[in-house]
């Protein structure tokens, strides 16, 4: 009574106050805790930015050292997890594996579970409760790369690699992906740095579908592993994190620049989707897409260019001139350029040997791994939002929207003939 469905898709509903990320979609502005994304991409690192997003200010040098050590120290997962990963089919989607792996991880840490430890575990504000919260944050960020690399290697039929010591966050990730037993193997530093920038750019994006899912799930006071698994599931969809995979599939289906006009006509008739374009908040270019494009150029210098790039350029150029897209203010989002970089970053074979797009495709990350490359850094943003909600003044209120029931009114049960 008195309810009305007013905002399908939450176009204009603010569900909380937040101090984490600011977006001005009309001006193309993105700031983490007040710092412009361009400055962070240029001067900071993914882990330093992670600290900023989660705790609210940039760390001092000693704080950064402790933070990096804690995260990297927690990268190792229990040896029994190998069995869990081996239980998936050889062709399982890596996002299905990663989503399950986050939930699985929670089963190891009963001290992190408010169902077992008391529902005020994270909301007490006591030093003990902060310590428990910090520990889960270290674990989730530290192990995200390990779980992702395990999801990758299990499908390749390879052995798992113990996270190395002495490498950066992305260096360790690339190592765990690529290592094939060579002595003194180190990932390519240009690619390691490029991936770090990409991770930083993907660390948070305020209340997108997955962050909202983490909060919605976390509002029942479930443990953070389950909340992150829920966020990861939400990210999997093609309108969100799955868009980077969809972009490449789209470009492969277009085939060549000559086919771009026909493809755009089909988009305008709503027969096809132009993946990697459009955004709920940005009505001009996504500021991250400029940084990603620059990063892509650096990567291309190491790896050579992808042959799909020409089709992408032609598509970009044609869409930006077309009245349909101009009127709707549709511009490339982060996924559009990102895919070229992530497509070229993977396995070492790619980086050292490959010089042609054809071989990139044969040897690169599988397309369906792209959303994983989005999920791993986004764990940071999910945790920042989750922590902020746990500590908000007045405690957590369960997120429970209302509906307007429009189904049948009361009916009398009649037993079906089949059931007799
Ligand atoms: N191609 C063609 N038309 C589009 C597109 C697109 N990619 N995106 C929006 N439109 C049209 C839409 O049909 C609508 O037209 P009309 O007013 O005539 O009905 C108009 O533009 C407004 O779009 P909307 O559907 O109201 O926008 P939304 O805020 O609900 O959806 C979106 C945002 C990102 C889901 C959508 O733009 C989309 O589906 N994009 C393609 C998928 C994609 O690239 N997703 C990644 C987003 S960025 C990273 C992330 O958040 O994960």
C-alpha cells in the first residue's frame, strides 16, 4: 500500500553515503578518495591505491611496506585447494571457478564468520574487530591472484605454482600464470607495470552492479568471502565485467573494417549489441579508456599489434561519427581498449616470441579469462565498500527493498491429475 515502482535499474536511487570514489559522468571525471585517476595511474601502484581506497588516505612508506608484506604474505592458499580446483571440468568458465573459489575460501576461516563468532564481529569498532577485518582484507586481496592463476592453470592441465616471494603484486600474478619451471624466470617488467596500471584503474568504480551486490549480500552480515563471491558472480555478466570478453567476440564476428558499417546498422536496428560502448554514469568518454589506450601502446611495443585492432579503430571511428551514438551520448568505456592490452599480456610465450596477431590469439589468455582480469583488482573496491558499510555510524541495516505484487489473487488448490 502506498508503494510505487519508481526506479527500474536504480537510475536515480542513492542507497548510501560514500567517501570512496567520485565520478562526474558528464565531465568524464573519476577520483579515488579525492585523487584524480590520472595522477594515481601515473604515480601510484595498485597496492598503494588499494590501501587508499580501503583506509581512506595514502600510506606512509612504513605503512605501505607493512601493507604490501601482509598482502603478499597471504597470497598462498592451502594445499587442499588443489583438489577443489581439479574438480572443475576442463572447459569450465574461469569466472565460474573464481566465483566458487571465493566462497570456498571462506570455509577455511571460521574466525571470519559472523554466523559463528557473533553478528557484531565487524561492527564493534574494537581493536580486535579491526584486526579480524584487516586479516580478511589481506587474505582476499593476496589470494585473489593465486585463485585466478589456479583457475587459469587447471584448464591448461598444468601444475599449480606457489606464489613467489620478492615480486610485485602483478609480477607475482604473471609469474603464477606463466611459470613453466625455468630457472630465474621473471615476468616482462613492461607487462608487469602495464598490468599494475590496469589493475589500479579497475580497483573501484563506486556503486556498479557488483559493488552493490557485495553490499546487498554483506548487509545480512554474512562473512566477506561469501559477499565477494556474490560480487564476482554479478561481475560475470556481459553488461558488466563480462563486457571485455564480449568485445573481442564481437570484433571477431565483425571480422574486418569493411564489415563495420553493416554491423553498426544491425546495432541500430537492435539486432546486435555494441559491446564496450555506453555506461550508466559516463555520458562522455570514460577517463580510464584514455589511460588504457596509452598503456596498450606501451604493451604493443613489446608484443606487437593485434590484428583485431584495425577493426576496433574502424568501429570506434564510425560509431563516434554516427548520429545514433552521438544522440545517445555513447562512447567507448574502459572495456573497449582494455581488451587489447589484456589480450596481449598473457603467457610469456606471447611476450617473447609472438610478433603476429594470429599467434597472440593462439597463445594469449583465453577470451573467457578477461573478466577474471577485471575481478582480481575489483576485489579491492568491493572490500572498500564492504568495510565502509560495516563501520558506518548506526551499524548495518539489512538491504531489503519492497515489491509491488501483481500476481494472481488468492486461489484454491486443486490436485493435478498427473499427481494422482
Ligand atoms: N550499443 C547500442 N546502443 C546502446 C548501447 C550500446 N552498447 N548502450 C546503450 N545503448 C542505447 C540504449 O539502447 C538506449 O537507447 P534508447 O534510448 O533508444 O532506448 C540508450 O542508449 C540509453 O542506454 P541505456 O540502456 O538506458 O543505458 P544503461 O545505463 O541502462 O546501460 C550499459 C548501461 C553499460 C549496460 C549499456 O550501455 C550497455 O549495455 N553497454 C554494452 C555493454 C558494456 O560495454 N558494458 C560495460 C560497461 S563499463 C564497465 C562495467 O561497468 O563493467
